C-alpha cells in the first residue's frame, strides 16, 4: 500500500491552519490515497494549535490510516498528554489497573 505525504507548516501550526490542512487531507483521500503520512518535522514550537490541527486531521481521516512522522519530543509529549499518541504509530503506555500487582515476592502478605 502506497503512503501519501501531507506536510505540516511550522514552526507552530495554529487552529487557522486546520481548515486548509483538513481540506487537503480530504482531497488526498478523495483522490485515492489509502494511507497518509503527516510530516511534522517543521513543527519545532508546538502548542495547543498544533494539537488542534492534528485532532481535526484525525477526525477528517474518519478511521482511514493517518500517521504523524518526524514529531519532535515536545510534540510527542503533547500528543501523549492529550491522548493522541496513536497518531505516532506507537502503542500508548497506560498505567496498570488499580490493585493489580506486577510481581509477587514469596514473603509478601496475602491481600
């Protein structure tokens, strides 16, 4: 399956950029793109505007493959914080369920 690229503008995309980028993404899917790779290398000063852009792109994708590449550590952290880390194509790290022990030692008291 061929991947099509969509490039985010930098250094800090804003909510105003969302409409233009979403229209481009919709056009890419209409023109037959099966998977889109969103290149975020230019995003060097990410903020909530960048998060909004990526969230709207995700909604525009409507379940079709969309992946963010080239994300700097600050953008990665923001996406993790708001629950959009799956856009990076990485498994989300979650806290273990409450009252579940990860390991048991022989001398641990029973609960």
